[in-house]
C-alpha cells in the first residue's frame, strides 16, 4: 500500500501550460467564440437583399406586375434573346403592331444578390430587332430576364442560364401566371 508521502513525490511539477488537457479545455470555448465572431462579420458585411422592409407596398406592386404580364399576353408578345459577350440582341414579335416602339428595357436579375443585377436600354435597329450592350459580360449563373417597354405597360419574363445557353425564347402565352 502506498502512503501519502509517495504520492506527493510522484506529482507532476510541470507548469500548467505544459499540460495538453488544459489546452483542450480552453480550445472548446475559444472555437465557439471565433465561430460566433465570424458569423457576425458575415452577416454585417453581406446583408440579405431578399428581405423587404415594406412588404405591403411590395404586395401591391405584384398586382401591377400581373397586369403588365396580362397585357403582354393580350399583345401576343414573343421575344428571342441572343447574348454574345457583352452584346445583346432581341427580336420582338407581336400579334398586333407595336408602332412607335423605338427602345425596350432589359433587366438581368440575379436570383439572390441584387448587387449583381444588370439593366440595358436597347435601341431599335430594324423592324422588331433591338440591340444593346452590357457594361460587362454576365457571370455564368442563372438569371431572371425581364423585358419591358419604356412606359412599363407590358413585361415579358424568362430564365437564362448563362453558363449553358446564350439564347432564350420567351413567349407571353406560355409564361407562368
């Protein structure tokens, strides 16, 4: 049997920072603090653009958008979009003549980040043919494409995966309601 005098001679005389278990116990809460600070930094530096402050006004705006899409269906609008680098060409056809339409507006809307959205005003170069130029090439991702007249009386919308295709056909008759 061992007496207490032998135990005291067997004790470890190393300083506390030389023991591995001390660092293991310190590392657990330290990891949680670092992860929490990283999360705060990410949340503060990249705010969520999907959150709308005035949801009531946004809800009312949906009705206006639906009316513009209905107007595009009544006009029988169809568009063929061709993208080549930063150049954009749209051929617009309608069941009724679109007299006096000298320009159209095209918006490329990123699904999650509004800072990547692009807008192009396109000029008519021929009957139903419009051309415009993007400020730079579109990054390879999926885009919502909105085509409207300057008066915002109608709107065509479609989806373009710029990583896979450089062409898009939009038909108002088959747009989702």
